[in-house]
C-alpha cells in the first residue's frame, strides 16, 4: 500500500490525497463525537447510580443555556466547515482544466470500451500518460454502470441516454484496477479492467503502435457525409440549418426562450432527439438518428463536430 493514509488503498491521482485527508477528518470527528457521548453516558451512570446516596437528585430544571449554545455552535461550525471542504473538492473535480485531453468511454454489458482522439480503441483497458489531465466523456449503451478506480478515489455513474464526464491527473505509473460499481446484470462482477498509467514517452510509443488509418474525428466526418448531414449543415447548403463550425462550447438560443451550452451532451441530444431542444430560428426538419447509429457512431460524430472548432472549418 502506497496511499497517503496507511490503511487506505494505493493513491495514484492528484485528487486521492485530498480525499483521503477529508475521509480521515470525517472519521476522526465521528469517533471523537462518539467517544464524548459514551464518556458522558458512563460518567452520568456512575455519578448518579442508585447506590450513590450523596448524588444530588433534586428536580431543579434550570436551563443550562451556556452549555447548549456552546455545544450547538461548535457542532454547527465543525459541520459547516466539513461541508465547505467537501464542496470545494467536489467543485474542483467538476471543473476540468482546459488542457485536459478527452477520451471517450462507452459502458455496456459487460465491458468498457475506450476511444482515443487519434482513433486508438481499447476494451477493459485504458492507457493514459502520467502527470497529464485526462477528461473522460462517458455514456452507456444499456443500463447504469459505475466507472470506479479505487486508486484515483474517483467514481462516476455512467447512465444511458446522456454523457457524463470525469477528469483526473494520474501521478504514478502503474496498473490500477477498474471496476463497475453499479449492479448491471448477471456478469456485473466480471465487468472490470485496468487503467495503465505510463510515462509520457512510453504513452506516445503506445499511441504510435496502436494508430489506425484515421482519427476519431475523421471517422466521424466520413459518417457525417455518409448519413447526408452535410447536405443541410455544410456552409454551401441551401437548407436552413445550424452551421456547425465553431458550435462546440458556444451558448445556443433555444426556441422555448432558454439557452444551452453546446457541449457533448447537447450535440448528442441534437443527433438522437432533435425535437427535444430545437435551436431558435430554425424549422424542426432534422430527422432523429436514434436506432440508426450506435453510441460509438455518436461518439465519432461528436468528435468530428468538436474538431470543427480547431479547424475553424467546414464539414
């Protein structure tokens, strides 16, 4: 065990040490509170036991406001402090740095499928570089799964019908167990794998050795054209439809008067459920591709649309 706390599992991410300290603080405060309560119970049992005739058992009901206010205030301050501490860690883990590299993960009964931006694919294994922020964009093809790496102290439920994200920075090279933390069917116990953390040079070598003919975005571009999407969304198209270059990350006005950020989940919904949040100023003519494309195809399409920002480009 090489964790920040001796009795906890190995610690291999920037978040692990902070979460370990918070967990120990919660445990210490809980044990201290329990010890104080037990000590007071034993003290009163001994001091006011029936055989002790010298004990004062009068019915004086004077209020001990000082003790009550002090105890309540101390408890309030301690627990608000713990809440603020935990909330700060939660906010840190919900805001990936802009430099984080995206990797797409699809959970299904009973395996994890990872897709790297350069097109590398893995099943039940995820290779990542050490000391580089990694953001996982995850979804499920069937039921709820739970992506859980104990050494990173991070877990995220992966649900069908939407994208969820999880980011981390691995701090030590090694092989770390990956589990599904949600019961997902008869072979749930076998839905495990590993995260392989590698030095940067070794990771680049692995990427080169497993390179495919095209990137995930290029695969999505080919699918985009094959499905006929460019007929409406290309710059020269005559059909009135939203242009996609520069769309990702932008705030989009919706027909119902609201707005939304065009993130991965928004784009996924636009592909599979275009009538759910139609953009303002455009007719609802786009067909749904639900049932026509699988989750891996949607991942490729999302990667392609995201790439149009970097290319500044055209479909």
